[in-house]
């Protein structure tokens, strides 16, 4: 593990960014292996990661990154063609690097070394047109994300936003000085009253000629203090509101921060289940609070798993149904004045209510008469029960995340060619509570192909 804490944190930030860019690049290279600008970008990322590892003396990471760099360099110069099997082996190398990085930054204990020594370094010279079974299995084992905590630990902030916050902090200091002066004036006024009290007790302030000027003086000072308080209070409210707004704005992140996890998930799940799936993402620029993004990883992963496992058919089944061999899953984010809307749709088979009933009956969850009395919505909601699956691929359960998301679940799904999962989050800020809390609405509905 890297001993220096500051260097460890810096390497964590840089390596995560490099690995994500490499992951995205390799996914795109599977489809366009001759894309020269893309090869240049991925090559530079591997070179930069190798340099960072070498600077910290991380020899294992350096060597693996160097192997990636060599293979990408050969393809970049036209000396080799990146076949699918070659990209699959690069993914194995990349996952081995990711595991070593987790060890070096202290997130994972070193148990056993990732087994990558036997992989062929000459990636581009593979003759196979498809990844072999061992490569595909190892890639799926490595990369399919597990459900669990998703935490965004680093936020990049526009310097202009920091400058604005610094300006507001300066205004707050000015207001603090003004309030301190008011306290000084109040202390002086109290001293004056105490002095007057002592004089009255000694019988020196009983004449009307002395009382009137003193009252006039007190009234003037009190009016001055009241006027100052009327000025300071709204000023303080305005500054506090600006500070809160500025901090809340810095917590807003684009949905791409979360969506970037899904291309690899969809790719590897489709590979594992021998399906062809294309993921289309829209609205990546839509912003949401950091906490909302953290809480939504597992529910969205669940929907994508369901779309691939339950919705998208095999290429042969799709051809028999007159569909393209490759299924489409679309994830779209949008924003309304008070809500964030995420839609997850696929062009698969939809939900088969009879099959869901048969599966529930087989698992002993309900009796036949109970299933017969259920409405369509009640039958559809059974797919959220952990362990119930109409395929051999058992998904996790969204209900486990609902209490933390503060969401309710309602399904109105019909058997259709297009399935649409519609999610709406109401986000608000409460004084003294964490920003961006997900409130109370999560619903799914299906629409027919137009």
C-alpha cells in the first residue's frame, strides 16, 4: 500500500479516472477497432497510468499498463488489428490493474495475485474472431458490478464557484463586524442605564429636568440599534441563502457520473447470457444532487439486469419475431422544475404474467387460488421479490434499496414490445438535513411501440 496519505489520495483520484477512460475506450474499440483518434486517446490513457505507477514505484501496475500500451501502440501504428479476443484480454488486464490499484490505495487486502501472467501480450496477433469461452467467463467474473454502496468521494468544482463562495464569506465577515458593533452599542447603553440607576439611588436624578434628556438619549440609541438590526437581519439572510445555494450547486453533478457505470454492466451481462444488446444513454448532462446519484445506483442496476435477463430475447428469438438481432436498452434522464425523471426502456418481450405466476407457484410463494385473485399490477410487482426470476438469471431486488431512497413502488406493466420504466424523484432541501434527499415517488409503466 502507498504509505504517504496525500500521494495515496492523489493516485486514487487519477487512477480511477484513467481506468474509467480506458474501460470506456475498450468498449468502443470492440465496435470500431480501426478508429484512429480513439486508439490515440486510449493509448495516452494507458501511457499516463503507466507513468503514474512508475513514479510511485508500483511495478506490477506499471508492467500491466505497459503491456496495454504496447498492444494499443501496435494497433495505433497499423502493425496489428484489434480483434474481439484481443480486446477481451485487454479487459482482463484492465481489471487486474483495477484490483492492484484497490490494494495499493488500501481499499482491498492483498489475498492472492490477479492471475494475468499467462495472458498473451501480443494482443493484436490473435487469429480468433470472437473471445474464447475462458476469456468471456473471466471478463464477466471480473467486471459485472455488485450491488452495494456507491460513494462519490471527489467532486470537481469550477474555480468561479469557489470565488463566488469566497466573496460571500467576505460579506459574512463584514456583517459579523456590524453585529459586533451593535453588541458594543448595547454594552454602552447598559452602562449608561446602570449609571443612571446609581444616580437615582443616590437621589441625584429625581428632577424632571434630568429625566427628560436621559429618556431622549435612550430613545435615540434604541432607535439606532433597531435600525441597524433591521439592516443586518435581511443582509445576513441573503448571505446565508447565497452560501447555501452555492454549496448546493457544487453538489450537483451530471448524470453521466452515474451512467458511466452502465455500459460495462450491460456489455458483460449480455456477454454472459449470450445476447446482443446496445445501450443508448440520453440526458447525461442532466444534473442531480450527489446523494441522489449515490442512492440510485442499485435501483438502476436492478432495472438494467431485469431488462437484459427478463426483457431482451436471444438473437435467434429476436430474428424469429422479426426483430433485429441486437436489442436496445435506452436510459434517458430529464429534469422538471421540481423533479428528476429517469426512463429505462427496452425493446424486448415485455413481462409474461402467466410465466410470473407459474414461477411464483413453483417457488411456493403463493397458492394457485391466491395468484388467480391477484390483479395484473399485483402479479407484475412479484418481479421485485428477491430470488424470483422467470429466467435462470436471478436478479437482485429493488425493494432492498427503497427504504434508503425514500421511494414507493408501483408497477403498471402490460406485455408489450417496448417496456418503459418511469422513475420520478422529488428532491428538496430541508434546513439541517442532507441536501438532495430522494422523496417519495417511484413508478414504472409500460408503453407500446409506436
